[in-house]
């Protein structure tokens, strides 16, 4: 008589109930993680798209005053003039 998939599984683990519980817990944790990933991708997508856009499209003025370029004796070779 041929065993089903569940029977083969229990024969493989030796009927050890602790192994079945640990594997079951890992399965439940995997389902929770997959569910959370789906929730973030589907239901909260608009929020995260807006947050990403706000972080990338920031305008900030940075003053660019450049220093003087000198030779090894300290004589100026190029002088920057503020614009």
C-alpha cells in the first residue's frame, strides 16, 4: 500500500512532533512575511511612492566659492571671483 504525501513526510521526520511544530512555525512566519510584503506593495504603495518622490526632489542652494590655486611658492595661479 502506497503512502500519501503526508504519510511520507511523517515517515521522513520519524513522527517527531517537535520537528513538525518547528517546521509549522517556520511556515507561519514565512506566510506572515509574505503577507506583509504584499500589504506594502499593494495597499500602501501610494504612500511610499510619495515619500520617495519627496526625498528625491529636494531643492537646496549650495554656495560654491572656490579656493585660490597656488603654485609651490604660494603665488596665485588662478583666482576665483564670486559671481
